C-alpha cells in the first residue's frame, strides 16, 4: 500500500545559492500526514510558511520560485525532485536566505541528506493525480502532452542548435530505485556565453564548474566530463519531476515533453488543474497486479493542513 512518507529525523546542511552567491543554511524537519512540502524563511521573522503548490509559484524564468518577492524561495526544483524521487510527501524546509543551495547542480546530495535523515512511513495513504484523458499544452514548437497510464513515465526530447548538446531523447519510467541510479545525479547545464550574460546581469554569482556542466562549441569545460552520455536530457527530466510535484501529489500518467522549460512546465500544470474532467485524485491500491483506484473526497488545493 502506498502510504505517505516523511523523514525520521531533522537534518541540517548548507551550500551556496547559485544566483546570490552566498552560503544558505537549511533544516529539513519531519511533518504530519497531508502537510505537503512547506518552505519557511527563518531569516524573515514575519514571513508566512509557503506550501510548494502551483498557486504559490511566482516565477519560472531561470528556475522555479515560490512565494512573494522579498520573502520567496528560488531554485526549489531540484530539492522537490529529490523529495518526489524518494516518495516523501510531508516535510518542512527552513532556510535563512531566498534561495535553495545549488550544491553540485543535481539532486544527488539532497537525496543523500534525505536518506541520512531516514524515510519514515506514515499511516495515511498517498493520493495521486491520475490522468484520465489526454492533456496538451504548447508554445511555439515546444509542447507537453499527458496520457493515461497506470505508471509514471516521462518521455523527454531536447533539441539545441549546439554541436555538443544537439538532440537527446529519453523515455524513463519512475521508480525510486531508477530515480536514484539514473536521474538524481544529472547536473544542470548552460552555455559558456549564457553564464557570462547572467553574471553581467547579477545572476549566477555562485555559479562554477563545481555546480553546472558548462559547454562551449568545442566541448565540455568540466574536466571530469559528463556523468551520463545523455546527462542533459536526464537533467531536464529531473527538472520536470520537480515541477510536476507542484500538483501537491505524485502524478500517474505518461508525460511527453519536447523542448520544455520551467515556464511551460508551470503552464502545463495550470492547464491540467483547470481541466477537471481529465484527471482525478485517487488513492491507488496495488493488489493482484492490478491497479485499483479509490476516489478520494478531499481536494489537495482547498486546504493547507499545516500546524505551526
Ligand atoms: Zn535544473
């Protein structure tokens, strides 16, 4: 039975924020069932705890940002992906800066910290967003489509007009094991000229070859090379897993993405939530190799059962 999960013990760690270029201290705390993922800025005594759901997203330009300007939290997607990847539904993330640390540019260190804090099963069943009918969003030549399936599958294609990145495509089926082995260590990537532009505009002050794959037209600038031959598309899958978690529940369906990014990911979630007839919220009971669905009654979007 897929029960909700949190962590057993509180855990602290720190790292550099990619855009602010400063050290950020984080504490991850266990949370009761149906809490969801909550972010809280402890450097701002009056800031409100904010749940990681689509309604609270304020920006998707360079990364996914939650909460209002001045009190928000930036670059949450890799941590969200790690939480989804380990099946953690309920947690409180406290931090003393406006940005989640970039660490090595992937989610592997978040996974390691969370595993060190030990995953704990709770007594309440998970609820899933189950796709019942096809959903499509597009912008220019980019698109995301979702189809019914009894699993969570992502098929992602990127196509960069760049000799090193080019076209990469991967069809990946979610499992906790495969997330840890095949996806969580894929790093974010950027073009050398984009890094220079970002820096000139005050972004990526903490960016280095320690926390991103950097490419120019001659090759990969990182001495150690790539972790996977198709690391670029794997990282895009990681980002999409993080963004999909903003539904507030794990998704069950076949997701096909072409050249998407955070903004289109958010647009897809908005479209999905508006098309009520195309999905349902269910508890899934695995029995005799058949997926059985039990409709849940509560909407995850109406209440935020968070006890301070
Ligand atoms: Zn990313």
